């Protein structure tokens, strides 16, 4: 069963890890309903908020892939 999932990503040193994060986001792109990114130029960090339509398994797989990238933190909730 699919649920609306809201996921928050924190990227430390976003310029260094952005290509790897983008690869994962692209693979799950058909599940992403909305994406908003907020860079923090003063700290070189960033935050990405995703609204997704996913199953529990897809959410867990997606989170695992992202957290495998050094410098990425993930939090999510299902509605």
C-alpha cells in the first residue's frame, strides 16, 4: 500500500555530495511528487524536502540508499 511520505534530507558539504544524491533522487523520480531545496551558502550545507507517494518498503530502500552517502541525514514520516 502506498502512502504520502514527507522526507527531509540534510546534506553536509552539499557541493561535494550533490551528484551522488541526485543519482538516487533520479532513480526514485517517478515517486517524487514535489521537491524543494534550500542551500545554506554560509555553511555549505543544504536541506531538501520531498513529498513522495511510496510504499513502506520503497521508503526504507530510498532512505538506506541516501544514508549510505557520507554526509546525508534522512528523516521521514508517512501520512
